[in-house]
């Protein structure tokens, strides 16, 4: 068996697939190693199975959504950004469409089609060998230069070595570990001497401590609310507008995922945070109080439950009942002043405490990873071990939801595949 290759790529996700395409187009004999039984398992389910490929925002606006070290990404983005990615995929036969929020999806609305577009040229290439269900146990090096990998085939528990002068580590982070992203890539980098920035689940919902859910509101999405996250001393850490989804164990949805990127490190310091939802962000509190008073006065003969429909969807009324002392079944004219204040508080500042997120099992991305200080942004080669390159989520890179993370994966994968030093 010939075990010598030009390039070995560890990880068959978004960044690994595009690295392999670029490498084979350069004429390099390429080995793509995937630990799972199939390639691209996370890519196939991303965006709720629709795959938000990228975002069409111009670079100067796009970069604002890309974590604490966005300048690191300029070389990759200048080489291969959203327009280049869209054309790249369309040349592979994948048609795309732009939706609300400048988000780009496949026209078929199937993430699987994105995966198939990327894997097809590799399966057809005589230069690309793909091995699956195989874990890399260590990256081999000689005199501070990579020379190959040691792997184990999970089916037969047999170790094997493959050799190459260039290795791309594209093994992902720790989010959705059931798809293969379980932190193994970070461990491989650490074994070679790389500094690892502590990892946390990012783009993930919050578990709520003092939360009494209702069956009716479970999986219910409400749009255009304000969400704030504060310390217990009411210092505001995050505030924005968007959509929230109530679950049986907490909340998520686009605005919650965005909030998690800003507060996840604080949550893991065991300090509780307040999560505050304002269902009526465009109405001042005093004005809303007057509207409640007037509405209940005019509709005094109806049940409180029916009158509340003027202020919130019916699915949220049981949630109000569970989280206040309001008797929603009695006549509106019998509403106590105390109950009116509780309704107002529910509508303008529904507050829960959180001490944790839903964790890596339900996180979209990983915060932390291989330190960017030890990677050359112009080539994505390690500054510690020659011949070792990085792509995607294994690095300390994460971004907002909306196509930003996948663009990072594709751009860094393209650059890593293209570069030879």
C-alpha cells in the first residue's frame, strides 16, 4: 500500500472538503481522513437542514460579526470571500438564493445538496483518497516538521501510518459531538505544543433556573422582542432585538444564540446572570400600563385570559399563568392592581436567572480552540511546527449566526489548501 501523499487533511467537514478540492486542483495527491462513518455530517444538518452557506454583507460589515480577532481573517477573506464562495459552489452545480438578513442558502433548501456538491469532485478525482471511520491518534513530526499521521481504523482496531510534508488540521471544534466534533483536533494540536484557549459552547440556548414552562409555549417562537442579559447587580452585558424560541428547559432562537457568544465565558464562572425579555420593546412602560388599564376596563365582562390576547399570542398566556400570580380564569373586571402590575412586568421585563447553556450537544459553534497567536494568518501555517496548517473551527474563531461561521470555515479551508511554504 502506498502511504505517501502530498497533503493529508484531518476532518471531512466544510473546511476539510474545500481544502481537499483546492489541493487536488493543484495536482496534489491528497488523503482526506474522517473519523465518522460518513463525511460532512455536521454540514448536512446545519441551518436546521437548510445550510446557511454565507452572508452577502460587504467585508467591512461582515467582519464585525466575526469574534474578538477579526483581523486574523483578512488574508483568507481577501482571497476567498462570499462572492467567490457562491461562484465556487455554482461552478460545482449548486444554485443559491439570498434571503432575509443577507443570508445565502441553496435554492433546493437542502444542506445535503451543499455537501454533495463538495464531495462529488473528490470522489471522482484520482488524486484524492478518502478514508472514513478512522481516527488520527497523533500527528508525526521530525525535527519540528510534520511528516505524517498515525491512525486507527475503528472497524478493525488496526493502526496505520500515512506520510506527507503538509498536514491540514480541519477537525472542527466541540459542538454537535454526535457528528464527530468532539475536540479531538484541539487535542492533536495541543500534543504538538500549541496553546489552547479554553473552549465553551457558543451560539447556544440558555437553561433557565427559575422557569415554569408551559406545554403550549414549548417550541413557540415569538418575533421582534428585546432580549437583555445582565449581572445580578443589573449591569447590562448584552441587549438586542430579534426572535426568541421558548423550550421546555429554557430559551433559544436567533437573538439568544447571539447573546450566548457574549456571555458564555461569564456563565462558566458560576455567576448567575439575568435574562430579561421585553415582549413590547416599542412601547414605553407607562404607556403600556395605561393600555392595559384601559383595555381591561373596556372588556371587563370577559375573562382575563381572553383580554390578554390583545397583548400576547395565546400560546404565551399559559406561560404568564405559570410565572405570575395572575388568575387568568376570572372576569377581567375583578383584576387586582397587583395582578395588573404582574402582567405589566411579564410583558416588559420577564426575568429569569441562568447559570448554564444547553451545552456542546446543542451548540452551533465552539468558542476557543488553538491560539491564533501561534498561526500565521497569511498562510494558516503553524508558527510552532512547520508543515502543519489549520482550517475552520479547530482555531479560536467563532462568529454570529447568519452564515458567518460557515464562511470562515470555507475561507480558511481554501487558504490552507492553497498555501505551500
